[in-house]
């Protein structure tokens, strides 16, 4: 997870599915672009939903939630975002978070954490 200015709480890698891209492919691309993690193992699709960020004017997102294992031998790291999105060049500092936690995630990104703990 990472925190930072303008993120309103804990965040995890996330992003938009590109045209012609599957949710699985988007997962791997977004995780790599936003965290630098390149090897995801035992990927499991948890659920999908439609989340409403605001009602007027409507802004809804079709979200896909995954659980994946990674083999990383560091507790914290900093990554500069790659790709060509709005966050390109932003620097995120990551750390692992023991779950469950009482800390809130931004954008309701923790809605389905209970499916894996």
C-alpha cells in the first residue's frame, strides 16, 4: 500500500483497463507501472462491482478486485510511476500492511479485503 498527498488515505495499485485489455492484463500492467512489482503469483479474482464515486453528475467505475502473492524481500520501497497516465513520474513509497486494519483506504479500495483475511 502507499499513502501520499492527494490520495486521501491508503491506496493500492489501480487504474483503467485499456481498450482490448482484459482485467487480468490490466492488473499486471497497473501493478508494474505503479509499484514496480513484476512477478505476481497465485492470482485470484475476488469480485467485480460498480462503484459510485458521485451521484450528480454520475461518476461510476466498474471495478475488479484481485488477490495476488508476490515474492519481495523488502519491507518498504519507492517507485516512480511509469506508463503514460496522469500519475506518470509520481513517486510512491510502498510498505506492507498487516490485515485486518482499522485504517481506511481511499476510494473504498478495501471493500473486499475481508474475502482474503
